[in-house]
């Protein structure tokens, strides 16, 4: 992420699309772990396997947002521009 100008503590716009249709579109904090966001808030983080993940602290993002999985889903990440936390 740093090669794209995004560092821990930055806010990014995350858009999840299902077959090109937006199903999640929010400003999200990019950080190291869930401890940086309040319960129920989203976070963009790097997993132990070095994949980027979007999740909710202590809640299930899939059930909370009626999402699925698979190749029909894509994620767009853009730097928010409103600064850091």
C-alpha cells in the first residue's frame, strides 16, 4: 500500500462491487489491527498471509452488509484525501 501513497493511519475509500454493482462504499481506516477502530467500525488491513482485507471490528462484514464471496466480487481502494486519523 505504501507504494501507492497509503500508510497506516490513512483513511481510504473502499468500494466493494458485485458484478460491477457497488454493494459497499465507505471511508475506512487503513491500519495494523482491529485495536485502532471502534467496535462495529470497518478497517482495511493486511492479513498474516499478506492479503488486503476489509473487516468490521467484532462484527461480521458479510452478514452486516449482505455480501457473498467469489470471483464476482471486486474491491477498489482509493486514497481518501482527508488526511490521517
